[in-house]
C-alpha cells in the first residue's frame, strides 16, 4: 500500500517448505508499472492449518 492507502499489488499465497521464507517481488504494481521511490506498507499474514498464526503491518522504502 502507498502512504495514501492505495493498494499496489497482492502477491499470490506462498506455501512454505522450510522455516526461512523469502518472497520475491519485482517492484512492479498490479498493472506492471515500476513503483516510485518512497515509503510503502505491507500486510503479512502467516497461517498454519487454516489458522492465523501471525499477522502484521510493516514499512518498507524503495530507493533507487
């Protein structure tokens, strides 16, 4: 999400096979455009057996 609350992209659910997880993203929005430099927020939900184990909102910055 942008700092104005606009959704940038929703990534497909990822099924973990290990304890360390890395999710790749190419920095493009839902329409295939590169996002601008700035601050963004992401919402992360971790589930196990259909139950939410962790949920959080975090900041990231894109600087190029």
